[in-house]
C-alpha cells in the first residue's frame, strides 16, 4: 500500500491549492478525484461557468451598449443554446488545463476514482469502470469535496424542464418563460443572466428582501435593476406545487397564484458533498446539510483529518476555500508560513449589474451600536461611468463617525468585483476615508469614485455636527 504525506479528496479550489501548498514544501501528495475533469464545481459547474455565461449574456443582449448609444438592442432571434454555451465551454476547458498543469508541475499524484475512508488513515479509491480498488494511506488527509445542489424531495427533477443549479448548464433550448425559485446568490445571478437574454423570468423567494447579507440600499438597487430587465420579483412567496404538463409547467405559489412557464430553476441552497465518503469509518461526524465541523485550524474531530471549502459551509467562496486549504496545510505540516485566513474578505455577486462588498453594512452597524456615517458616489456623476454607459452604478462607503475609520465598502455596477479591492486594502490597513481624499486616482476611472464618495461622507459628517 502506497503511503503519502498528504491525501487530498477533491480537486476543486480547496483541494488543488491545499495539495499544491504541501507539495511546494516538498511533501508527497496524492489527489483523488472522481469526476472526469479536475477543477471541481468552481470550474466545471459553478463559479467560472456562471460568470462566463454572464459575460456571454451581456454580449448577446447588447446591454452594455444601451447606455452608450440609446439603441434598444435585442437578442438575435436565432440565438441557440450552442451559441450561448460556446464561450462557457471554451473557458472551462482552458481552466481545467490550468489546474491539470498545476497538479503536474507540483508532482502531485492524481488518482482518478471515487474515494472513501476505510479507516482514519486509509483511503480506498475506486477507479471508474474498473473492478478493483486502489488503497492509499495518508499521514494527513484533506477533505475538499465541495457541495451539491439541495433538491427538495417533492420537486419532479426527472422532468427535463426542471433544473437544479448544476443541470442548468446542460439545457437543450432557451425557454421563453422561466421561474427561478430561490433568491440566493445563484438564483439572483441566473435570474439576471436569463432576463438579459430576453427570457421572461419570475423570481420567487420566501424572504422579504434579496440577499440579506447585502447592505439594504444595494439590495434595493439590485431589485430595481432586475425589474428594469423585466423580472417579476416575488418576495415573501414560494412554490407549493409543481405540475409538469405537456406544453408548460404549472406552479402553484404559496400565495395561491398559478404560474405557467417553460422551465424552472430550483436554487434552494447547497449541501456538503459528503455522501459515500465513509466518514463514520474514520470517526468523523457529519453535521446538518452534510457539512463538516472544523476548528480554527480546519481540523475535523480527527486531528490529522482536515476539511476546507464548501464542505465546511459559510462562506463557501472559491477565494476563501483556497485560503482555508493553504492555512490547513501550513498547520498540518508546521510550515510557519500562513497561519490564518484574513479576517476581512470581499464578497461578489455576479448579477447584472455586478455587486461587491466588504466589511460592515449600515444594518450591521446599527445592530452593533456603531456610530457610523456614509458617503456615496454615483456612476452617472463619474466620467468613466458616463463613458461606459453605466448610469445606475453606485459606490458606497460606511465609516465610523468619530474618527472616519473605514468600516465597509459596497459597490453595484460595472467592475464592482474589481473595484471593491481598493477599499479592501484600506480596511485591512485600518485606514480612514482620508486615504481616498489624499490619493491621486487616474482620470477617467471608476476608481475615482472612491474620492468623491469620501468627499460626500465628509459633507454628511459635517451636516451632522
């Protein structure tokens, strides 16, 4: 039986980076992956595909050009699924190869097959279409198996017009009408993608607002922009019954309405991908929704077995998953290199328009009793915003009133996910909004909005006194 310093289960963002971190420091590493391709959900079914589809939708719809020329661009009538998915498939192929090359460059043994524990150190890997099992042992084991879509039991997913968030990438035709059930990140992203293509989308969610982790002002702006795209946003409502008919799918809503649509996407959250791992044989308990509980070093109940990424739950971001795995491996092998994941990290939601945030919201400040103030800059008052035709964007700063210390940054609009990093660095440094006042920003740029949001904040602060 082969023995390794580290055995990693799963080649998604956490698995790949955890394996590479250990291998970089000379450890012998095996990486087990059951899927036909490396990269996990981050590259194959989640992060990269949905974001690529977003860019494709913007291209085919001409949405980014509407503000430039005032022309009512429409999606070309003969657009096919092949047209729509082509770019996504090409990007996914390219990034799979990047991951494969990284694994090869670090001399990590990639073992194809489904892995399960036989005991706390022994992993059995059953290759696909083979009648034998390969057994390997690891001094350290990293579980990085990610997550899978939650599937409500009473939903007829056997109907080809009813999708979960993985299956939506394999649709055979673009529908004319669609219902999206669940207004979380995935539901909101796909809602705006399909609405941009001219599909009539109804978004349903039992909660009373979109994306509760967002600053409420930004969430309200997102809802308004969805409605501009033609989305029927129905909050405080859900689906009581799904009745597939020959021509359409009938949905009975909890409020008693009847919807008739061509397709339905259920985006009702995700569960930890732990089924079939044999965790009981290793003495590792599985929590609610299939998630694994870990300590601050990402150790499970069995100290030499670590877990990182979506399989441990929030925040379930590719960026934090990578860092969790690196920190875990540095602890496991006492590498004295990276001891924790940064306490402040940004979030991005790739809706149309794009949203990003880091730090405190107005609501969290009120809950914590923080004396705060805000400053805003609108894209329509920014030269670059006018140039690119994004007239609905906004950058918002939340800062502590007594000393002007930056507490949070919130952006909705073009390049939000990039723009938020400017504020992130000031937050990490413990800086104030004077940092933006004193800095020189290129002109014309969206980054210049930071300076004017800071000026606006100073004005609001002065009006309070």
